[in-house]
């Protein structure tokens, strides 16, 4: 099979199709190997022989118009003024035993002081008809979520993945670069869906979680440049959720070491934890469901510009089954019910796409 990726940047009016017409994507086993590489990157949370970093070679590049949605689907969820904010039937309890076990295991490490933060992720399956094409899901995601980076990727090694993510990992054009610290999550409901979350009050837990990520990114950037600026945090909206976001802009005198910077940044505490190395290994050893390419990153690298996004709000499409992934950052005062509800709210991003197509 030939490999392809199609992506739409936030608020863009058209998508970009990247196709590798011959051979398989290049495989790498260290983010540092991305130095001076070019193509569409698909990186996993954990790099293994079975889950390498993939770079799709842009043999063919094509701009693609995004179809106008039908009349009964005319308002994007980026505006969400037509959303009720009510919970979906998927939010029902009881919480599965596997999640309860994982939460107790993770939380005990926080109480013992092993980690200051750690992210617990999970997977849920949804059935779709064989007639539903991944490209249709991609276009629906573009129509529903204008604020988000939307990408559909398929290779023989990774399988087929769709993401609708708000989180920039690295964005730039050679000299001027930016990244963000995105953490803290609240769900908009009722009249709140008419705004940008400006009336919400953030809990201490959410503020602490975002500050952990901000401090981490500051320490990473200091290893590569002294010329950076931080702005925020501010409340930003992503579908029916809001997050706390701080923006970092910086300059790099030497852009030949982007892979080294990615090696330092990824995975951030927004998808992993602190201390980073210990939290990463604990997740790999203990999480019930392997993350695969969820909470890795993807996007064009050095194809005129670099737009790499963390692979959140995503699903792996296998035949008539969609594997949905979501996670939440745990601190010492986190509760199982609140964290479960947060993952449910995040999975609604993908479930709404499926509901509009197969519902």
C-alpha cells in the first residue's frame, strides 16, 4: 500500500495531501534522528521496533478543498452554539475495573511522592459500518472543529489514525518558532457553549497542572536558546472543552538540530509526567492499554514550514472498529470519578464525528 497523510491547519480553508507513491516511509528510533529530515512525521508515544518514528516522503503534494457541509450540518462544533452540552450515554457508570486498577496504581505513586504529576490514558472501542471511509471522517472533523489541527494518516506500519488536536508541540519556519504549554481541562455546558469559557473559574488542581507543564517547557527551551518569550496562561477553547494555555515564542540560530529539540520536549508533562524519565517508564510498564501513536506527535517537518502537533483526541481506525484514546493528568488531589469524566469529555470529540457519520 502507498502511504499518505492529509492535514488541515487551524482555521485553514483547505487541506494538504502528502503522498509517498513508492516504498515505505523512513523509520527512525530516536527523535534526534529527525535533524535535517523533511516529510510528514508520525511519531509514537514510545518508540519501539514495532512502533518507529515514521516520515512519509512527500512524493506528491496537493492542496485539497474541504467540502461544504450539508444543510443539517452547517454549524461547526468550533462554534458549538447548537450543542446542548449534555452528557452522552457513554458517560454512564460504573467505571471499568481496568481503569480503577490503573488509577489506584498511579495515584499511590503520587501519594508516595514518586511523581509530582503523571498522565493516565485509556482506550475505548466504537463500531462503524464498513461503508464509512476514513477520508469522510477527516472531512467531518474539519467541518466540526475549525480551531483544531486535523490529520488523517495511513501507513502499513502505523495503520490508520485520525486526530483533532489543539496542542502545538513545535511550529516554525527556520528562525521563528513557537510551542505551547496546554494543560487543565473543563467541559463547557449549557449557556457556556455560547462563549469562550471566559466566565469559568479554574480550580487549584488545573492551575497547578498547567504550571508544571509551563515550567518544564521553560527548562527545555533554556537548553537551546536564551531568546524566548512566554505569554499566558489564558483560557482557550477546543471543541466543547477549555484548557489553560501559555504560548512560547523563540528564535533558533541553528535550525539543524530540530530533532534534538524534539527529543528534549517530547513527551511533555501534558501527556507523560514528572520526573519525565521515571513517569514515562512507569506508564509504559503499567498502563493497561498501550498508547501506540496516541500522545505521540504528527505533522509536516521542514516542508516549507514545520507544524508538529501532539496526537490528542485521536482514534485508530481498523476496519469497522475505531479505537478512541484519551488521558488526563493526575495530581495528588485527583479523584477517580473526576479523571474518568475528563477522559469521557475528551472522547466526545471523536464520538461526535462518528455520530454524525453513522448516527
